[in-house]
């Protein structure tokens, strides 16, 4: 059997071990140390806009602390994009608050500004103003942040951006992660760069980031003994993981270019297949193309996303349906939802294709063979051509 082709696997640049070695040499194996400071500085420099950064154990912990810093309490409501990975919404539950899910729009597949406003108005009319809004930049595509921020500002509700999949994506040059009051990044193993596991909380407000650092290191008050006046968390990134991150930051722009090349390759290979469509960048939008995703419209196509997925699987190639919306998940049953079925359709018709920056010609050839097997001979006009040949 061929080696497995993953959707997205870690891709080291080569200098990561140097930073990790430095940590060993100086015995900064733990706790914090120069790599954590260096990694935070690298991210801040990359995002520009005078951002401050706290490196944490995961994107999920960044979202959790973000909600705490925004004052979310038990019984509160938090608006969250429904079409996302569950980690966007779980931290709302950690705090005993209720997620209010909002559907996607067609252009970016992210939070619909129209349904966001409808949700806010309806929750306010019901006597409960949402405490925060969590838009997500899925698969690297920026959400419609201009419109979302305008609505959030109008109702004076803070935005917690889930930029876990979108490091390096931007709108008119402004980076994802710099739009909201707080943003979460992820360096999980499958993301565009990885620290083997990690995340970051970023914000314009230095005080907020300092509070995140305080809460993430067990919330110790200043005293020679252990004194606590807040509930703390053990969420800080280690100096070893941060060393990997420093090496990865050196190749981030290369990784983005590689992922975008993969996306372009798929559009060339699959762009003319009837019923297959891609999500394209609106004017001024730049996606890191973390994952290449397609929709397969069964009405226009001779295949479904499931035929394609199974064909890949039979050749030991990983592909995956798009995120199943949170309002359809049993764990979030009963949570309010505002939408028109867009994310349900995306889930039914969508597939994530292998998109790792480390895919080489051998892998792409294998992927291409499956696409051709699956689509070419099912296409009736081409079947005729084939017979004619
Ligand atoms: C990966 C991811 C997270 C969680 O990040 P972890 O580092 O895995 O905890 C949150 N939201 C989205 C959209 C993600 O893709």
C-alpha cells in the first residue's frame, strides 16, 4: 500500500532544532524562557499593527482565556459562527454560557453579517445582549470583517476572532487576528505552522495580554508565598514548543506560498469538472489557503463529495467533509441558531482536499489519478470521446 497522504501534516523548515537545542543547552527546558519571548515577538512583528502576544498551550486555551477577559459569565450568551470546528464554541460552554449560532454567507463561507445582526437584534429583544461575537476565518479565508466589526461596534459588543486557521491571511493588507478586541491563533500539528501543539492570544491592548499571561500561569499574586485572588489556569506555552515555533515563523511566508500553489494546482486540475466549485477571494482578500476546499453540486455533477472522498480513501489519501455546523451537533442541541441553511449545504457538498505544504510531485500525481478516475469516465461527453479514441 502507498504511504498515507494526509490532509495537512507538520512541515519543518530546518532551524527548529537549533532553537530547541539552545533550550537544552541553557536548560531552559522549562518553564518560560527566551524562546517564548522570541516567538511572541516574531508573531507580533508578523501581524504588525502593534499587537501584543501571549503564547499558550493551544488555540482552544486562547479562546477560553479570551472569553474570560471579555467578562463572559455563567448564563451569558455568546454569538459564534456555526460553521466551524467545535473548539470555537466549546470554551463558551466551559464558562457556563450559551452559544448563539450564526450561519455563513456564500462568498467566504464565514459568519453572515446579515444573520449576525438579526441574531443580535433578536437576543436584545428577548432581554439578553450577547457578551461577545466569535467570527472564524475558516480554511484561511478571512470573514467579512469590515461588516462584522461595523455591526459589533454599533451594538457595542466585543469581537473575539478565531484566527486559528488563518495566520498570514489578510484583508487589504490588514492581518487576520488584528480586527477584533482579542484573537486566538493555533499552532496545532495540522495548522499552517506548528509548535507540535500550541496557540496564542493576541490583542492590541497590552494590559489584556498581560492578564492572559497572568491567568495562564496559575494566577499568582505578587508575594513570596503562593497567594491567589483569581482562578488560574496552566495554559502557558513551554520554551521547547516555542523553539519549534521560532523556526516555523522563519518559513511561514514560504508555507503560505506553497499552500496557495497547491490551491492553484487543484483549480487547474478540477476547475472544469461540472458541478465542482472553489471558494474564491473577494477583492482585497488574501487567504493563506490552509486547506483547499471544494463543493460538489450533485445536481450538476456525476459525482458527489462522498464518491470522491471514498475514492481517495481507497488509495490511502485523506480528504474530509467540511465542518459539520455546530447547530447540527448533538452537544449543542437546543442552542439558538440564526440562518438560512447555507452552512448545512456547505457541509453536505463540501470536501477538504490534501493541502499540506509538503506535498510533492509524487503525491500530486497520485491525487490527480484519483480525480481522473473518479470524474473523467463518469463525464458522459468525455466517455463518448474516450470511445471515439
Ligand atoms: C484548530 C482550531 C482551533 C483550536 O486550536 P487548538 O490549538 O487545536 O486548540 C480553534 N478553532 C479553529 C477554527 C481551529 O481550526
